[in-house]
């Protein structure tokens, strides 16, 4: 490249296998071997971007990136020079010895154990993946990493429905799912399998870790540097203000290499760090990639992620977590006089997300009465705005569990707008 | 390319194998507010091989041609492993051998339109929305996806088919003080670039709705009788019933198969539902699915009675039912699965005015804003609505989400309008994103719908 031009290359390779069981029987075995390369260039204050899967022609990739320059997309930021990074343990070589046969065995074991303890249809899946990525840029960054992940997912279906109680297990290499995982599923399912009609008392609402993403999605959108730049975030100018209950702390932790997916840099080569979004209920930070950091005259915060080799980086929180509370799931249930457990959410992607609004169908909705899970309720919806709902958190579970987009505890909410067809 | 694919399949030692190779050409232009965020064209490609061996079945997706031998070996190994564990061997329903090249008829091939011209059109539309002082920002994208597909199987089928999809979609966001509202924009189709021109009126309507929503009151949660407009009724058809008609979703669920028996009464007499990818010029049109099976019109429900299902070759054999040609993939990254092509409720005999009059008191709800299903439970959002009182449309309402149970709701559809409309864009996310998933309906009158709200 000519002097004064800037460039960044991002390359990924991924191999993986997936096993799925439905109704406790082997349904599918799928494998994949996929790769891709993307190129960003900055020239004369403009940005170009191109990608391919098969790098047969470097010239074609460069040509596509140069052609894209002509569109006039602004590119006034610099690619970072990143060196001397903290070393993270993201790859466990023992994953290479994990065979599909072993994963089939584990799925069968879990199905057998659960079928002895529950009456529901059992769907499980296991998958392994090994990935490698490399980021190089014209500032001198040359970072590469290898990662491994093993994931096990269980769904217990309620009779004559596809609503299911779910839980996921995520680790860096194969481990049998622990007894606690199985006990939660079997016991909670058995207590809630009967359909009930709720009483008329005011209902508390209990988000399981698997459904906390509904709330976090709205926070992520509002704290996103893109939303701040577009002036559509309800959180603009609110750093330092209390927006949630003081028991709630939300942060992004890409450096936690005890779980899969840890990252020392984002997809632009900016170093990652432990990043508080909300601390004891107080809004602490917005998050940026290189592009929006420059737009907002802010420091890049290491949150430029691509999602796919075919996409440009955008501000993303991919390692969200919350500070665990002090109460166990069982103790929280025991404390509830009358409540609904949100074990599954439908329609989280609809509604006025930037504004913080949500209106979701709950499927399944488990019913708590006098401190016990007594059944499940049909045709339930809950609506609200997270800046109201999250002020009413009255309990935070003392354990984190994998959910969509991060690791979360269960959250008990004092009251919410619940609509039930009687 | 057929020769290359035949050569890969010649390495397979199995009862059946197929391979699909695709070249995907994308063009995208993205505006965020006044700023051009992205513009570019790119080409990607890849393969998916599938094998049935000894009664087991597996697929492998791979990028590089050099990995073909390893992919074939892995697929055979996986199929062999599956064969050890399945109680019933996997069998494909017989399909005719096809040798064909099918290229769609287009009104202005987008590949012949210079990107500068596309950029200028997008800039005009974007500026059109942003000129209002209550519009805070836009997030609008032009997308063009050309899939050049090659399919070969060991039965002798060889098909080349192109799928070309263009769309303009995104959000227009209005703002008043701290309140923001947004409205989706969705234009496009599979019949060429011409359908994207001259859409200023549509952009104007969407912008006006976004501004009006700032003054609308949030809906009060409760149980209502409602009239759904065509877009929302189409999404309801897709979410509430369509996924249930995908055989792979109920294949291994004894309780669901019991409920979804052909001949069962599931809906009212007012409800007849069809999936028809054969209708030319609509978003969901295709000739052959990704198993090389010819796409067919399927009557799924006839006046409330379940009459059909959507199948892959595997599920058609498992159910003992006819092939329908509904097994498709998003692109080369995925094995195909059963998907809706173009699902819609057939029109009835009622005018829109008659439906509102019959409704009397309730809600008139319009335009889908995302939906999701979990078996028989569904939830979907509406862009906006109106309160209806004494058969007259009154004030606008917002923040509307509807939830329900398929069986209850299908039986609670009391009347269908005479004004069927099919969607222009799609986005079904059943594991993979199907941008050509078309849906449609006339206006529908539905009793006792659960509406979430304050």
C-alpha cells in the first residue's frame, strides 16, 4: 500500500461438529469447516471494505475494497498498534480428541438420566468448535489466537406444547454436565408440569438467566456508541445517574478465560478490558468501536466486533455478565408469595428497543404460589420499560448461568404489567 | 461446475449423496442518519455435502474445494455413527430426476444497475425521510443477494438455479423530547430492481406514521377483539401456523403429531391457508428447492381442516406424505431445512369496512414488527394501531404486542377480508435467515386476542 494508506486484514477459520437429539433419539449430526477473510482500507479520509470466503484472488479482494472507497464512506480513524497483551487461555487442546461418538454418548446419558426423573419430551444437543483468528493492520498490530468451545443444551418440553424449560452448559473442552445442572432441570420441570390457573394476587416476576437477555438487549442498545451518536438513546447525558436498582451491576468481561470466548482484543485490534456498564445501579459508560469513538471524540473501548467476516465492526457487548447476588434460586422462589417465572420469552426482538420498551409472550410461564413452584400458566404476556422494571429488582441469584449474549443470574422483579388470558 | 461436483460425489461410498455449491454475490448500501456507513459488493462461495449411509444421515458445510475429500469422509463417518443409534433408518422419499437450468425472469436485473445509481436512489429516499424535524435518524439498507446455485445428487439430478433478491429495509426513528418511536421500512422482492424505484409515497407514509406515533397513547394491556391488517395477519399466519406446518419441527414430537393429524379441525370455517412458491413475481418464488425437488403449491388448511404439510425428502418419507419441495437453505453455509416459501391465508368475501363495522369495539392493528413462535405459542409486535369504537376507527395507539395460542386463535378468526396482500421482504430466523420467506393475508377479524401493554 502506498505511504499514508491504512489497512486491516481479519481472517478466521472454524471447524465444528454438532449432535442433536429430539425426543431422546439421535436426530442429526452436522459438521462444518469454514473460513473467511475481510479487508478494510483507509485512504484520503475514506473507508473501503471487502470480504471473501475463499481467498483465491488477493487482487479481487483488494479491488473490491478499493471500489468500495469510491462510495465515500468516512474513514478518519486510525487502526491501533497493539502489543504486549495479556495472554489468555482460550484453547484447550483436549477438544481435538473429542469425537462425535463421545458427544452422542453424553447426549444419551443425559437423556437416560432425565427420562428417569421427568415425564417430558427431552431434546438435547452437544457441539464442539475450534476457531482461529488473526488481525493485522498497517499500524503494526499482528494478533492471532486459537479458541475452543464445548456447548451442551437441554430442553424439557411441556406436554402437548413446544414450550420448554432450558439450560445451557458452556466450557472450553468436554466435560460431562454436572449434577446441579440436571437437578435444576428435573426438579423445576416436575414441579411445573401441571397447567394451573393463577390466583388474583399481584404477581412478582422472576426472569431466569435464560431470559435476562430481553432486558440486557435494551441496555446494550441504549449504551451503544452508535445510539449515542444518532441521539436516540434515552441514556445520553446520564452517566453517573442511577438507572437500575443498586443491587444490579452489569459489566462486559472479555478477559474472563475461565469460560469460552475470552478475547484480549476486539475485532479491530483494540485491547479489551473489564468494562463496567452499570455499577450498583449507576450508569458508568457507553461503549465504542473505532469509528464511533472517533465520531464522539471518545476513546475506543475495545468493543468493535464483526459478528461475521462479512460484516464491518460495530459497537458490541459480547461478554456481558452481572455481579451475582446473595440468594440461591431456591431461596428466591421460597420468598415469593405469588409470581411468574419467565422461563422462555417470545418476541424480544419486537417493540421499541431503543426506548427500553419490551412486550413479550412468556412461554413457558411457571407459577409460584406460597413459596413453591406449583405449575405453569398459559397465554401470559409481560410488558414494561427496563428503566422502570430494573429499578424494582428485589433479588439477584447468587450464581451465573450461560444465557444469550452472556452469563447472568436470575432476577426477581417486584411488579410488572402481566396480562393473562383467564 | 457440474463436473467438479460429480467428481466430489464420486468419492462417496454411500446409499445416497448430494452436493450443493453456491456463489453468493452481495451488494449493500447502508445509511445511518445522514451518513453513508457502508457501500460495497462482494463474492463468497462454499459447498454443502449430504450423505445417507446405512440408514444414517449427515451433512458437512465447507468452504475450500481442497477440503472436499475430508468433508466427504466426515459426512460418511457421521452417517455411520448415526446409523448405529437411530431406531428407524433415514430414508428419502423418491423424487424425480431433474436436469435443468432455471434463471428467473426479472424486471430490471439489479446486476445491470450501476452501484452509483443505487447509491443515489438510496440517498434520495434517506433524505426524503430525514427532512422532517421530528425524524431523529434513519437506519436504512439496500441489499442485493444473488445466489448462483449448483446441485448434483447420486440419483442423476443436476440443477442450476439463480435466486436474486433485492430489498430496501430499515428503521425511521422519530423523537420528541426523550420519547423515541420507530417504524420499519420494507420494500423489495425477487423480481428485479424495478420494484424499488418510485417508492417516495411509501417512504412518505412510513415517515408520517413515525411522527404520528409520538402523539399516540400506549395500548392498555388486555383481551380484545381485533382486526389485523394484511401484513400483521400474514406474520400471524407465518408464526402461529406456518412453523407448525413444517414437518421437521413436529417430526419427533409425538404429542404435536397427534394434534396435527391431517383431517383435524384446527381453525374456523373462515380460514384456508396455502403455501405456494410457484406464484411468479412474489418474494418467495423458486423453481427447485435445495434437494432438487420441484416446488409445489400445498393447501395446508381448507376451511379450518388441516390438509397438508411442508416437507423435505426425509420428512415426506417419515410421514408417508407427498413431497412438496420446501427444503431450502439460507446459503452455502448451511444444510437445507424445511421452510415456508410463500404462506398466506386465502381471501374471504368481506370488505375492510364490513370487518371494522362487525368489530364494533376493539383494536385495528397494523404492520408486523417482529414475531416469534414456540410451537403453538406465538408473540408478535405491531408497528401501530387504532382504537375502534362503535365501528369507527378512532385514535392511534402504540407499543402493541400480541400473544396467543395457535389453536385458540385459528378458531377465533371469525371473518376474512377480500384484500389479500403478499409481503415484499422476509426474514424468517429458524436457525438460518430466510430472506425470501414470503407471507400474506387479507384483513382478518379475530376474537379474544391477548394484547400486552400497560
